[in-house]
């Protein structure tokens, strides 16, 4: 998450939005971890749906 916060513009925008909402850095990182987990889950699920022939 730290790398993503430093280099990814969309993540930085998200971070700024959440700060303005009054969230703490800890809460924001928790949300980002959930988001990353969902991304990975969907990628893995897509690979499992297409069995290797």
C-alpha cells in the first residue's frame, strides 16, 4: 500500500478525498487493502473461470 500511495495518482487522489472526509491514515490504508484484495480476487477468479487446455 505504501508504494501505491507514493506513486499512483488515483490512489493519491483517493487519499486526499478521504482525508477531507476526516478519515485517519490508518482507516484509509485499511480501505485500500480491501480494495486491493477485491482486485486480486477478481483476477484470480477470472483465471479460474478459464481452465487451461
